[in-house]
C-alpha cells in the first residue's frame, strides 16, 4: 500500500473534531504498518498541535476553524495545521527543561512535537505548523541487521 493519501479538512474549534482527525491519520499509519513508536510519536504530536490550534490559536472560539492538510504514504506522514488565531513566535516559548521553567505549564507541547517529529516548521505569522515524520526502521529489521 504505497499510494499517497492526501486529504484536506476544516474542522470547528472543537477538541472532539480534532481527535477525529488525529485518529484518521493514525489509522492510515496503522494500515501502512508503521512501527508502533512512530504511530505513538505522530499521535502525540498531532494531539498537541491540534489542541494548541484549537485552544491557544483560536481560543476555543466556535466561529473560528482549523484547517488540516495531510499526506500519508508508506514512508512518511506530513501534516499541516493552520488556525485563525494571531499566531505566536515559537522561539519566544520558554524552554520547559530549564530550571526556571520547570514549574511553568507552557512550552511542553511544542517541545514534545519537536522531539517526536522528524521535521517541524512554522509560518512567519506563527499560526501554521508543518510537521513531518519519516518512517523509522522496523524493530524486526533492526534485530535482523544486528
């Protein structure tokens, strides 16, 4: 199953709708037998990015929506999520691993997205994230190579 699946969807600023999109993408990865750790990584990054767009970007405003574009094939998943919010400056988000920020709740989702995905980019305005996860070597392939 190597054909690329493309889809574009616009959802309301509702976390349940975000969860449905997340599960749709995860299902495509499962159908392509991505390694479990890749599926976990993508699921977590998608959840963080969608919640950020809905809650922080759109402020849970039911009049605003979130646009999602996804491409999935047997070797990679690419997802672009854009909200209607004012945006933010990713470099201004405090590093949650620094001692002075340990108690602060902000920044953890962004850190997780960056650590779990292969590539992460933001547009200049800061209201669109582009994430890509390249398929890892399967654990069974690694065992045979050892």
